[in-house]
């Protein structure tokens, strides 16, 4: 539920708590805009609202508890901005006094906060914004457990899409480095590392497996540094024990192959060195016998 603050309708510079009289005046002013403009909707809080929407909104705002709660939100500019725009800048946090965070208030704000949280997290994952996500992750979350679970639905759907695309890439004959960075790069993997395990366990397991497949393809095309970096990222995800065992086994196998290759290369180098020495000795011998 998109949050709309009654502050939007009130005169600028209004001090103190919001009163029913303030709301009545704001309602009259807003309804007058329909008459003056002759339109069926007016812009309110970043969205278009019909006359019926406005009437319903002010009916809800007319409740005494709602007025107090709206005033509390307005006292925290960061929280108000987040609820209205779904954005939070690096280093910001919500600063409502702990004694004000009653169960009744959390129950009341939870639908609006979870809505903003869902919009914000999906955008952060789509645009890969780890710093903004980290800021939100450490800020207080004003949600009930049920709303918090639902708030991750958008990210879950996006992750399912990303996993499907990644599976197509790992199954293809070639993969570009741009694809490697997009799906297995540090910033995106960092976002995945901070997802709640219980909510995303099955997706993280599958995603780690596909990153491993990407690493194998990198290894087989002699991009060894990239391959081991991807394996490290896959292991950093909150995967189940059996998936971690598979990742570690594959990494060990890759290390063994690389070690054997180095041994073979060293052996070949030694044999070449010996052949050069033998050939040089043969030439010296022939020159000596010719004289």
C-alpha cells in the first residue's frame, strides 16, 4: 500500500501536531482543485487520485490514532521520504524514538513500509545498488513478520528470472565477460549474500550451482583467475551443506587439474632443456671430430 502523508495537503510550515481542523481545511482545498481544474484526477503524493480516492483517504485520516501516527512519521524526514519515494541515501537511517514504536504503530505502518521496502529492494537488485541496499539492511524495519515475508516477493520473482537467464547462459556454447560480470560479479553476488536464507534458500542453492557452471566454462577456456574468482563467489552464498560440498569438490578438482598441468609443463620444459644440451654436445663433438 503506497503511503500518502497528510502533510502533502497541509500548508507549508505547519508546526505542532496535525489536528482534525487542519485535515478539514486540507480536504476542502483539495476538493476545490477538482472544481477549478475540471479534471477527474489530481496529482497527490506523486500519483493521480480521483475524487473518490480523496474522500476515502480523508475518511481514513480522520481517525485519531492515524493522525498521531502520521505526525510521528513526519517527525522522521528519512522515513517519510522512504515511504513516499522508496529511496534511502547511503548512510541514512530511520530515527523514530524506540518508546514510540508500539505494537499498534508497527501494525499500522507495516503495510506501507513493506510496500516501500518491496519497491526499493527490487530497484536495488535491478540496478545493482549494494551501498543503498546495505543502508536499508541495517536500518530498522517497521514490519510484521507476515508483511516482511511478503515484502521480498518482488526480489524473489526477479531472482527467478535472473536464474532462468543464467541457466541459458551456462548452457550456451559461449559466454561473454559482460555476462560473467552481470550474473557473477562482485556487486551482484554481494547483494545475494545479504538475502535472508530462509526466504531464498532454494534460489541461492540453484544460483550457486549455475555460477559454478559458469566458472567451469571460464576454466576450460583458460580464464583461470576468473574461474576461481567465480568459485569463491559461489561459495560465499548462503547455500546448503550438500551444495557447499559440491562447490568445494569442484574447486579442488580444478586446482588438481591446474597443478597437474603445471607439472606437465615443467616436465616438458625440463625435457626440452635436456634435448638442447644433448644437441649442443653433439654439435661440439662433431666439430671436434672434423678438426
